[in-house]
C-alpha cells in the first residue's frame, strides 16, 4: 500500500511538472506570436504609409529654389557722460530671404496657388554661447539693414496673409503664387553688453567689424536655426518643408569681421505633401 502511494505521488509530481512546463511553453508561444503579430502589423502600417506618401507626392508642386543670406552686426549706444569713449551693446544678425517655386510653367491653377502659408517649429539647434537668439519676420525692402522689433519675434508660429496684389511688406503677407520671398531675420541680441571702446580716434562702424573690435570670437556666436514652412493650396492640400540653416559667419575668402558676409544656397528642396 505504501509502495502504491509512492507510485501515485511520483505520478502526480510528473503530471504537475508536465502541466507547469506546458504552461511555460504556451506563455512563450503567446509572447512570440504577439511579438510577431506586432511586427507584421507595424510593417504593414509602414508599407501603407509609404504607399500613401508616394501617392501624395507623385509630382513636385512647391519647392525652395534658393535662400539668400546676409550676415553682419550692429549695436545700440548707451549714454556716456563726459567721457571720451563708446559704451555699446553689440548684436549679430543674419537676414534670410527664401524663394519658393510653384512650378507653374503651364499657368496658375488651384493646385499651384495658395490660400495659407505659415512657419512654425522654430528651433535653434546650435545655440550660441553668447547673446540671445531670435527669429523674426522682416520687411524684404530692408534686407541687409539691421532692425530689431520685439513685435516681429516668432514665438509660436508666423502666419502670412495671402493677397492677389498690392502686398504690404511691413506685414507678413504673400502673393497667391508665392512669388514674393519669405523674408526673416535671425538676431543674436546683446552678444556683449556695455562694451567699452576707448579708441575713439577710429570711427564706429555699425557692421560685422564691431565683433572683431570687441574681441568676440566667432566660435562663441556660431549658430543654426531650423523651422517648418507650411503651404495649403487651393485644393486644400497640405505641404510642408523643413528649412535648416547654419548662420554664415565665414567663408574660404572672408568673414563677418570684414563687415559682412553673403551666402546664396541653391538646394531645390521640395515640399512634401502630408494630406
């Protein structure tokens, strides 16, 4: 009888062990099947998204033709009483003009004309160690001239009014065929405040040479800015393009220390349609 109980006890242990192992195997199979299913689902979603993106972007409607940039510096004079010196706050600026091509060789249509244009997602991806960087709207007629207006700083988004004619460049406006350039200015405000220049025998020139005169290293004001440009055409199709710009401070032949530096980019970056 005792032997029989031992036999049944061992059998029960084997059954329990078998059930336990079976549960482990089932759990492993469940985890693996769930993982495989998730991977297949993700792959199908990616393939569907790529197919949809390819269909939406079967042709190029809008693109950035060129970007013109002008970098220099300026300053604001602080009041000095009965002293033979200058006390200035120095800022560096770069004007940016973006030219968009609507590829309207065969005339204007609802597809290549716009009803909405705006900029958002402003990011300073390489922040200077000196000063406070800002991106502002600018009147294109004042391109190359320093001007700082706190009201023009882009804090969230910059929306352009779309007009047929008589554009007012004092305001963010755009022609319906986007033939007017988007003009912005990057301003690194107050790189060096209360800078004392005691050598008043040399005239004070309000350009990039101020940076050299104040011993401001270009590495300390090196910067980059990026932002998204959105276009919605008259078919209510939404296009987007990311502009990523390194602020030009020097080239192989010159630098902003010489007064100013100009750069022209021709990258023909296409806007991609998202809906």
